[in-house]
C-alpha cells in the first residue's frame, strides 16, 4: 500500500496503490482533493509523487516536506465520503523462476524443496 500526491484530469489527488489479495492485480485509485494546475501545486510547495499520510480523520492527509518546512494538511474534496475519480487495474506478472509459484495475500510466492512456500 502506497499513498502519494498526483494529478489526474486537472485534479490534485491522493493516489492510493495496493495489490489485490486474491488475484495478481495492482489497483490504483485517484481520490480528488482540489482542482489545481501544476503551477498552483508548485506555488503551494506541494510535492507531486511525494508520500502522504492518512491522519484517520474524515479524509484528512498530511504531506511532510523536509525537516525545515512545516507539513501541509490536505482534505479530500468531500471529506470521508469522497469517491475516486479514476481507478486503474494493472496485472502483476509472476516472477521468473524454475519452481512452482502462486499468488497469495497480495504477493507472489515460490515453492522451495527445503523451505516450502517463501516470498518470491
């Protein structure tokens, strides 16, 4: 699971990436914060691609900007009831290996003769 800032269709978004548990697919959701241009984002000191942290309070996120600058708090467009404006699904290909593999709980595993199933 990874949460960063990104742009989607002119919206500043919290981009949430996670691997599906049961199938080898990475799901990326774009949660809108505000309509902004790249110039607005740069002026406000936000970092596209920079990690954001969920504060667990009705759609509130925080981006830390280094040791000398204060963090910036961001709220989703409709708070905790915001719907994603875009969802992408991307296949996760199996690792190249000569042994048996399986996808389980969000990751690929391989079967070794001595250790059994281990993370690939």
